C-alpha cells in the first residue's frame, strides 16, 4: 500500500512539474518574441530577423498535452 501511495504522489509531482516547465517555456518565448511596451517595441528595426514563435509553441504544447494525458492516466492507475 505504501509503495502505491508513493508512486501516486511521485507521478502527481512529475505531472505538476511538466505543467510548470511548459508554462514557463511559453511565457519566456512569448515575452521574448513580442516584448514589452507599445506594439512590438523595437521589433521594427530587425523585422527581417524576427520569427513567429507560435508554430513551435503549438507543437511543444501538443506534445505536452499528450505527455500530461499519459501522466494523468498513469497517476490514476497508481491511485486505484
């Protein structure tokens, strides 16, 4: 019983850590791409070097959803 509880807690903590890492990754990339200030402040001078981060973030978030769903299933199995 104790091993099952420990495995469930560990799976829950890992699941939460994955969510925190993905959210931090998205925040850092979006703030770096769009910056602060008025519309895309200081991005007009180097627009030829700017790349839209949304396609990459979409792929990363899609993979994260699959990993989180698999982790949730594993977490639920350890709790039963």
